[in-house]
C-alpha cells in the first residue's frame, strides 16, 4: 500500500483526517494503512475516528487505539458531537451494510445513510475540509442487466423504488447527490467510490458475504454450500488494493466524480466456490441448493473499472487466488506444505 501511494501523502503532512466507519472492514484497512504510512513517512498526521463502541474496538485492535495519532470518539453517525479543530480530509465510510437490516427495517437503513451523510457534511463545512471521500456502492445502479457484463459509471439504471429492499441503494444514491451539492456550495472537493465486492482479513466469514462463507467452509474441510443455483456473476478485489484505491481517490480523484471500485475479473458463484476449494487445497465438494433455470435472466454484479485505470492508473495487484490465501491465512489456515 505504501509503494503504490507514497507520492500522494505530502499534502497530508501535519494534517488531520476524520473517518466514519473506521472500525468496520473498510475502516480497519484504512486505519492500519494510515498508521503504517504515518510512521514510515514521518507525516505527523492524526486521525479522529467515529465509533459507536470505542471500548469494543479498543479490545479488538489495541495496537491501533493505543497510538497517539489515532483518537476514537463515541457516537452515532446521525448525531455525533463534532470534534473541534480543522480537518483537511474526511472519509465517510460509515454504512450499516446489513442484508438483514435492509430486509427487515428498510426505513432505518435509508435514514442511517441519508441522515448520517447530512450530519457528516455539516461537520465537514464547520471543519474547513478540503477533500471529502464518500464510500458509496455499486447498489446505486440497481439490478444490472444480464446483457451487460460490466456496469460502468455512465450507466443510468437505478434501484426499483417500489421494492423495500432498494433502501440501501437508494440511500447511497441520495448520499452521492447530497455530497456533490454540498461540496459545490462550500467550496471543497468531493469524490465518490462506488464499491463492489472484496476479500481480505477482517471480512466476516459468517454473514452474507459468499466468499467469506466459502473460505470458512473450505478451511473446515466440509462441503461448500451455495444457497442458489451458482450462476450469479461477481468479482472480488483484495483489501489492500481497495485501500490503495480509496486513498488515491481521496487525494487525486476528480471532484464531483464517481469511480467504480472493484475487480473487473468476473466469475460465477459456483466458479468462485471451486476456486476457493482448489486454492486452499481442501478439494471440498460444492453443492448448490437450486437447479439452474435457463429461463431466468443471469444475475450480474461486476464493475467496469476503465475510468479508475485511465484517469488514476488504478489496477489490481493481488490476484483472487492470492487474496483467498491471504484471507484464510489471517484466519488461521496453513497450507499443506507449511509455506506462508
């Protein structure tokens, strides 16, 4: 991460960054990289991180919370007390990306995204922010047409507003609009990262993330169970590449512009399960819960990433197989030959 972002950091020397969502999957990688790069380059930066439960995070990551350059403040993203002082940079990564919440309490999901973004923007105006990064989602495109292999930033699709399950995608669409309007009104730069699917340490292995569940199953040596028919198409970017992309977007992305963040190397869920099994050397059986229905349109969720490549030279450095191995190793897996 340092190798591919070294030239970005000079403008951040001695500055403060405010991070929401700093204790989740994205946030852990942002904070780990912040700490390492701050030390390696002697930047003298500080990060203030919003957390709903600082004590729990301190127990989870004492090596981060004990640092003098990282401060946790408690609060909900919709109502936290503004920290004092100037913050040159804001990374708004707080999102309750929960399928359960989206299904059972869509209004709560929508409100958390929209009201939370409004509150963070109010803080950004007070803090004199210079650059603002919103982590949005590929969900803003709605259902990707089966005829479209990779969805680009210029695709004008959207979530279906009459479906309660669209709360997450609609919330992110509103958040993007709010950020761009607010930035123009207050004279700072805003950048939007439309994030897709990822793999890496800190990714839960027991929730709705298919690749995490497959890695768990393969590590346990059991059968890999696919809930559907295995045909949906996805792609996965390793977390260190994700982090490189996010920091690059913050510092170098064009203001008022959205960038897809993810891998363009697509494969089916069944192919993913087989790849996980083969990569970890477990040769687990792969089973699907449903038979393939040839009349049903193919489900796709894969980004076109040409904009990030052509404008910012962002690319994938870690292969899917290496990402799977690194994630499994962090969770205790050891290869049969004993190598790391």
